[in-house]
């Protein structure tokens, strides 16, 4: 692994690659959907206490939880498999280490969706200020961190699947099936331990912090949640690195 190689792959994907415009386009759609959710949230304002106003960060977070995994699937299922299908991966890995190739792809996607989370957080902050609600910067920061890590979990999952796949059709099918399995595990209920295997569980668990910044022992719960999502992301990213090293390309 070479940090300069990772930077080269990441910059090439971000600014020059044909994939870049496609990913940024869907990232923009994601931000727009969150904007619409916040804009029309006034129609459901009766669900929230009048004194507290509309929790725009919570509404944005719900959109991220529900739509985010599907946006990530669309933008990342072919991030490696397209290179494998065309054979261009052989040229690339002849110039850089395989681990640098994977990490560069990951950080490209992660950077895009960190930017998306930042955009959504800023829109939420603007709406919050324009409505005269209490300034809840801590909630916005939590939203940004939770959203980025939550989306990062799915990036690492679909990157791993794309690394295993020989073409885009197989990668998309496997990604869609795996996402369906994760949704099925999560819907089994609170008493089923399978929920711990899904990013959905950790994402939904964080919703309570969007309603109010934790105090006292709540800080430990926040740390546990952040660590769990980071570990989840790290596991799948590690499996991607192991898979690319063992594959005959």
C-alpha cells in the first residue's frame, strides 16, 4: 500500500474518471431528495411539539437511512467490476499496488458521500435558522458524522461485492440480493441477533440522538455506535483488500 498511489487513484476517479460524473449526479439527486423532504416537512409539523419546531436534522437523517443504501448501490456496484469486465484493471494494477487500487476507489466514493452529507447538513442548518428554531449545531454535527459512517458501511459492502464479481450484471445482482438479505435480517425484530449484522440497526439506533444531544452516560452510547459502524466498514474494506490480492486478474 502506497499513500501516493491511493491519492492518484482517488484523484483520477474524482476529477477525470467517467464514473465521477455518474456518482456526483446521483449524489446531487440524493441531496435534492433530502431538500424536498425538509421543504415539505411543514405538512407534518403537527407531529412535533410547537415549542421545539420541526427537527430538520431528524427528517434528513430518516431520508438518509431509507434512501441512502439504494443510492450507494446504484453508484458503487460497478466500481471495480467494470474495470474487471473491460480488462483495464490489469493495466492499472501493473502500475499501482492492488491495495492502493481498492483504497483509492473506496476513498473516492467516501469523499463524494461525505460531501453529500455535508450538503444535507448545511441545508438542514439553513432551514433551522430560517424557521427561527433553536440553533442545534451539535445535532447537525452528529447528523453529519452518523450519516457519513452509515453510508460508508454500504460503500464498503458493495465495494467488496464488486471486487468479487467478474462483470457488472453479476455485481448488481449480488449487491441487490445482499441488500435484500440485510433488510430481511433487520426486519426480524429486536429479539433477533441477526440485526447486529446490518448497518440498518446502528443507523436506526442513532435516531434518538437526532432528537437531542446526549448528556452524561449518553456520550458512551454515541461512542459505541460510532465505533460499531467504523468497525463494520473496516471489516468489509479489509475483505475487499484480501479478495483483490487473492484474485487472478
